[in-house]
C-alpha cells in the first residue's frame, strides 16, 4: 500500500491541533528522518520526547522545537539496548504520566557491500533495526499495550542482500502484532533522508496520519512512502 497525500501543518500548534495533548517519543530524533518527524509532530500539537545517543545534538534539536513554539524534551538512550529503552520509557511516564505513541527509526544503513559486510557490522544493523523494534514492542505489550508504535524501516532504495532479512523480520513483526493486540504499523520510505524538510515531508505526513486518533483502528499495515528525488548539485558555473 502506498501513501501519496501530504497534508500541511501550521507552524504553531493551535489548541485544537491534530495531536494536542498527546505525548509521542521519537527515536533517532536528532538526525535524518527523526528531525523531520519530530518537527511535524510538535507542529501538530504533541509533546515530543527526542531520544538518541548524543546528548548535545538532542538538546539542540529540542531547543529548536521549543523556539518554534513546540514542546520537546531530550532523553539520551540507546534503544538497541532493551534496558535503556525501558529506562527512557519509565522517565517519560514520570514526567508526563502518559506515552501515547512512539515513532521508531529502524533504518540504519550499511556502508559496506554485502560480500564485504563483517559480522560486527551485520550485528550492528540487526541490533539497531530488528532487535530494537522487537524489544520496544515487547515492552509496550507488557507495560503500555494501548500505546501505538510506528516503525520507519529500511529504505526502499537500499541495496545489498542484508537489507531483506531485516525488512522481512520487521514486516513480520508488524503484520502479526494483532495477535498481541498491539497497534503497530510500518513505513518504508523510498530513499534515505535528504536532510531537507520539504523533500522529506511526505514521510512526516504519513506518520501524522497514523498518529491521528481518527485512524486508531489501523494496525498491521506496511506502507511504502514515495518521496521526491533529491536534486543533484550542479558544478559551479554550469
């Protein structure tokens, strides 16, 4: 299934904003799609918890969202380590008393071709993308079964045989989550983040759609998200 619509969201959240009153955590929030998604959620009225490995970049991202009129706090955690995620989740509940949704970036890419991929590189990919997704879903089922989880999975333009077992494992997790009565959905972006919000906005729009209370019945969906191509930089003078 493919999403095409790209609704716009105003810069400052109005009292009747789409996600007003919701607390939503975003992993990998200080880079790539995490920054774009966090900004869109904040504009839609959510209180956004920025989760990542770098305290400094998380603090900068949270400050930028606050300056733009949103509400955000940074929490350092390695979501590839289940105890780290559990600690972050507990802290969110201590601060806000609720956690309505999670957007999990499970889209770490390999920088080595398949035949040269080392065991440590493969395990890093597996931990960041697959293990983290399973752990977050498992902890949600035990402690917060009503909280929704949207996973942003390996990009569709990624080459290499190693991407298929990762994508297949995450897809299977999402499609079978109904057996545990979990609200899980998977988004597969057409490409890696461009670093430019206008070019990456369709993915943020898909996240907002799945986060909408009106679509709370949706679960087990795997959605491919088309994105505009990133313009090639022309050499100076041409």
